[in-house]
C-alpha cells in the first residue's frame, strides 16, 4: 500500500517536471550566466532594515559588465518558478503557510515584514526568490549543454521540502536536482557546499537518497546547528571560527581529493557562499578575497578537468564587499579559461 502511494507521488512529480516551463532553449549567443533584475529585493526601505545587502545580485552583474567580462545582452533571464514547479519538492502545507506574512518575516529574518499585507510580500519578497529558483533549475540544463553555468543568485541551502529558515524560502537546490534527474537523465549528483553555514535543507531532502553525494565544509559553531541533518552529510569538513585562508584551502584540497575518489558525479552543484570572507559577522571565518577566488578556481578545476557539468550558486554572504568579491572571482575563472564569457577584460 505504502509503496503504491510512493509510486503515485513519484509519478506526479515526474508529470510536474515534464510539464514545467523552467527548462527552455537558450540561444548559443548567450553566456550561461543567469540573472534577472527582479532578483533584487528592495521596497519601502525594508531592505535597509535587513543586515544583508539584498541587491548584491544586481551589483555582481554591473561589475562584470563594467569590467568588460560580458555584455548585458548575453545574460540569460530565467522564468519564475510556478506553484506547480515548487510542488515538485515542497508540500502544499508549506507553500500555504507562506500566505501568512509573519511566517515569511520569520524565514527572511525581517520582523517588520510581518506587518505588510501578504499580497505585497508575495510581489516584493517571494517573487524575487521564485525568479532565483527558476535560475537555479535552468542552470543545470545549461551546465549540461555548455559544461558550466552560474546562477548569480540562489543557493538557499537552509530550506527543505517542509521548512524554510535563515533567509531561505524555497529549496532551489533540491528542485534543481529533481529536475536534472528527470529532464537530463542524470542519476549521480555531487553537492559541494562551501557556504560558511551547514546546508541543512538539501541534507534533509536527500537524507536517504544515494544518488546525491554531499560534501559540506562549514563552521560548526554557528547557525543552523542542525545535528540531525549532519547525519546525512556524506563528507563533513568542519572549519572553526577564525580559520585562516591557508588552512582553509589546504582542507579544501584534501576534501576534493577524497570526494573525487569516493563518488563519480554526472553533475556538480557548487554552493559558493561568500560568507567565509574575513570580517563577515555571520560566517566568522577569516578567508581573504583572493582566497575566495582560489577556492572557486579549485572547485571549477575539479569539475571541468573531469568533464563534469558544474552549476555555481552565490548563496550567502551579504556584506557590501561581497558583490565585488564574487565578480572578481568570476573574472578570475574567465582569465584561467575555466569559463568562457565571450568578453575580454578591459585594460585599466
Ligand atoms: Zn551562509
């Protein structure tokens, strides 16, 4: 009886994925870098109440365009994830709970959002996130076709099917992977989660799924302190508060070496949070901007040398300096020929 209903649920999930509009054909003239102006959250000054720079996504793209790394016209604009798309992972109960502004306020950690009419919250807060989810899902298709893709947003790794938290409303990583299973005929995915925080959302969602291998390198002394989800990490690398660049990169080298021996993925999802940056009040690690560029370079080299498609998500890290650090790292990937963006850096 229970396996019959599980089959039903799986069939419904497949049907939803196959009838989704999130995968669409992208012209070869475009670069697999995904962004929409509607990613950025700003209204009524609410963004200033949040400790985060909630317009970092737009600033990353403006840096890349102004440095001549890519043309504005070559950026890929994703579609918004519909309710049916979100139901591929989320429960109806969870999505309905977002119809209460107080629930959204709690997840995005901006208490005044609780006082705003829900129709405005839907439009000004949830819509940008749904666009970013659409970007993460599409990124896997582009990565399969081009070898790599970067969603200049997404990486909401604290959200699982039934629970949001820590600024993460939708489980974009889980959605992306389920779409890839069905649409790209992929059955082995490696998540490399290098955001400073533990990725408890995808860990809960793929707890008993051997198709997904999770390498998570995180600070064990900060949010979310999810000890249950830690049981589901295949390869756990803990980096304590105050860890410096050299030690961090050495641990990463060792971790990638082990991961490459243990699992042979057909797709890498790289959650590239920049809250490991020195001075980040949330991540509490001490990695230099150059160290972050080196980190991203190592992960791209790991995937690209083995011809494994790689999706990068920008995830956490919302200091004013984060956007520039991410842009500089993408420029470095381009200079090292690990990505092809069509543009050439302008000489100073
Ligand atoms: Zn984080």
